[in-house]
C-alpha cells in the first residue's frame, strides 16, 4: 500500500512474490483517489516467460474483478490498455526506447538484435583487425604487452583475454572510462602505501579474509564438537588458540603485517589423546583431519600472496603497469571497431543496446551526470517502475531505470523485488551488491522514502525441507561469500506461525551419496542414482506414501521435483 517511496521487497523462495507484485498493480489501477492506468506502470522482468506470465496473472486478476463488476469503466479501460502495457524484459525495454528515439542516437530504427553466433564472428573480426593494426603501428609498448600476455606461438591467449576484459568492462556504465581509470590506478602505485590504499589491495585483502573466515567457521564447529559428550575435549585449548590466531589475521588491516604474522606463526602441536578417559575415535580423527585442512588453507595463502617481499609486489606492478595500460587501450580500440561493424550490419548485441539506452537518458560531462529531456519525458509518463529479480541487475540497468524513475524529482517510485540468495548470474555480469546496498540501507518504517519489506515465509515446501536448507546454508553462506549473512533474518520460514506440519512425522531429509565407477562419468552416475531412488519412492507397496486430504496416496512421478 505504500506510496511515494522506493520499496525493496526481499522475497525468499516460495514466498509468493509474483502474487505480491500483481496485488500491488491491482491496487494501483483500482485506486479511486490516485488513479493509475496499467500502461503508466513500467514492469520489467528478467525473462520473456516471466513477462508473459506476469501479463497473464494481471489479466486474470482484472477479469476476476470484472466478473463482479462487468460494467466498471475503469476495469474495462485497464483490460483494454493491458494489451499495450510495458510489461517486458529489460532488453526489450531498451530496444523499444532506442527504436523510438533513434534520431537522438543517429542510427537506423530498423536495426535488429545480433544473434549470438553472428556477434561472436563480429567480435573476433574486430579483435583480429585491431591487433593487426597495432602490430603495424610498431609501438614498443604494444610488443611488450604482447610478450607479457600472449603465448609463445600465437596471440590466442591475448584474444581470449581481450574478450573477457571487454565483457567485464561492458557491465560498467561507461566502459572506456572504466578501462582507462583501471589502468591509471595501476600506474599510480609507486610505493607500498599506494599499494595498501589501492582498490586492487582491497579486493586482495577481501579474498584472503574470506578464506580465513571460512577457516574460523570450520574451527568453531570443531570447538563445538569438543564440547559434546565423548567429543575430543582434549583439543579444546589448541582449537581455541587456532581460532584466536585466525581472527587476529582477519582484524589486521595491513597486507604486509598479515604476511609477517603468517610467516612467524607456528601452529601448536595437537594434544595427545588420554589413554584412560573415553572419547569417540571417529570424532577425534575427523577433528585432526579438519585442522590439517585449516593449516593447509593458511599455507596456501602464504604461498599465493606472501611468497615474495611486499616491495617486490610494488616493483612488479610498476613493471607491468605500462603493458596493462596498453592492454586497456587495445580493448578500447576493439570496442570501437565492434561498434563500427555493428553499425555496418545495422544489428547490435544486448550490451550495446543497453549502453545506447544509457546515452539516451544520461549525459556525462567529465564525470558529472545529468538527465536528458528524453529521460524526463519517460519519467513524467511512468507513475511507478517495478523490477522483478532485482538481485540480477547490473550497474547499466540501475542507471537508466533510476533515470526514468521519479527519485530525482523527489518522488521515489521504484518497487524492486528479489532475493540475494537466488542471485546466480554473476557470470553474466550481474551485480548483486546493488540489492545488498539497498537491503542494508533501507529501513522498515512505513513513512520512509526508502523502505524494506521482508517476505520470508515459504508457502511451497514442507517444514522439514526448509529446516534442512537452513541448516546447510547457515554453515556455508556468509556476508563475504554470498553477500548475505545466513542468520535468523535470512532463514526460510515455514508458512505457519508455529508448530510442525501435521503431516511431517513420516518424512526426513536424505543426502544421496553416489559412488562413481572408473568408466562412468559423474553426470551419468548421478542420473542413475536419482532414477533408482525415484523408482524406490514410487514403488506401489514399499514406496513413500504422500499425505493428502483424502487419507494419502502412494508417491507418483508428479509428486517428485528434480532441481
């Protein structure tokens, strides 16, 4: 019901987020005091199927109301306008905006979207041409870069590096500026203090401390094991000291000091087991093995990051920075050539269309961003911007959606739905930190301009399944790895307020261990094991019995989901 505010809905799996979106849309278009037409709401989804399903759900909701009020003028108008409503993927929104405003970009409005295979060919051609031109130009820095980043026989490694670098740069709002800025950051490192304060060191320290935090979590579990009846209690002091050392490394801000601490530290010899007092031998051996893994983690960190003196790192960066700068200039030239080739065939990939949309809505004057008249026109038309699967957005999309929202006019109107735990598209350059930033900064106050709403009750699964999922992910998901601390706030909650499901007793969670034969592939072994288990579950006599309102029935294939 909230109005004039940005709203982030953190919707856990199975919590009914689509129903929430549809309900809000219906309240908007049925509001008599502040009427909004369905085509005045921009609804963007992540997939074409999701957009189609959303349109169908809204159609059914309108039809349901029309069944009770068949002559309602407003509902009849919404039903008609639904055919023209902006319910689409972000890619479709961008393509439509670019086609509609082609004159501002000086392009042919009849352009098409590049097929993946065609785009790959154009990229390879562009890279090949640019590398050849740099070869002919004869800049010594180019050949130094070539020697550093190319194989002995050909430049295939350099080509692959350029493809990856360009793809990553394209996820930023202004790729060429990002490439030059990255190179300049590297060129600016002249002393250890420069290195310690650099963005590269921040990422390096984050990587180190994430691995150390994981080791702390495992050692804390071992400490709990020591406190159990028949647990290896005689390891408690050793494990406590280990955890204290690991935490001291995590707290240390200096890269060089972390290296010195690791080099100087000697792990205590593990205590001997008592001969007379009883203990669980399996737990003892498990604790020893897990501690060895922790020690190896620390040794690997030392080998990977602290093999050389930190002054050597500064020297190495100074030596490679010019070549990296040349690599970035090469990537910029390749991007320009790729755009030229796309103009020639009048076809663009999704990334290029996104950046053209950005150019339509934003102007960049030496880092000062202002909004265009086109953006303001969109902003005046759309009364609300609704974004599904917000955790999979990137910075480019964030910028142009914000440009057409009312936030800059003091009328925040973005409604974002997502779940950081379901973010799976980092490999496509999604930036889940956008969701995390809002999740951490928005509050739950009803009158807030930036409001957070939590939907964590699951209406899809049995309680025993949710408990099992929570138990696993509480151990393996943390802020530094999954962008979320999997605590009570992140737990999947059962749909009932309290008490177990009436039908929970016969069920339990299983972990299926698959033994792989030497000649059998991993995938085939897993498939065979799953098929075998499904046949066991659906056996008419000895299989699983599913509870229902009619007294239950033997498990059928349709009762089983494979994720």
